[in-house]
């Protein structure tokens, strides 16, 4: 299986999931994108089509603390960061959109770290 094939299959899974997962202002969608080196998380209100807030491994304030850590450890840091930011906004519940990725590894570590901060999904 080539890289293009696996990417196409992920996009197909993502579109199938997105039919079911929809973010509202009361319960926005927590969307995850995983690249080869970085991890991006967005909190999205699908009703208005706006990104409420985001976090990634490229942010200047966390980039220094991520040096010399594994990708899974970086996912835990980003998960707890997004969990804190969401709770500061007063949002308690979200809908988790894993982006077509399997729920293991970095995606699972991010989700569990966000849950440990008190986020419900």
C-alpha cells in the first residue's frame, strides 16, 4: 500500500465519521490532525463554521518544553493544554473528532490527557 492509498483511506474514514460528528456552540467539535512531525487540535463550532481555539506542537510557548520528548509525550502535553484552554472558556463537553486516525498512540494520548483535565466527551 502506498502513502497515497493510505491517505485516501484515512480521508474516506474521516468523511464517514464527519457525517455523524457535528459541533454546536454548547458542545463543539474537538478535531485532531496528525502530521508526520506535529499534532494540531482545534475546537470548532460547526453551526457558525468558526474555530473557537486551537493548540499545536508548533506554538512558541510550548515548543521549548516539547524538545527531546517522544511524539506521544508531546501529544499528552498538547492534550492537557487544549483541555485547560477549553475549560477556561467555560466549555465542559466536546465531541471528539479523531480525523480518521485510529484511536491509539498519539490520538489516544491526546484524548486521555484532555479528559484528565476535566473535559467530557
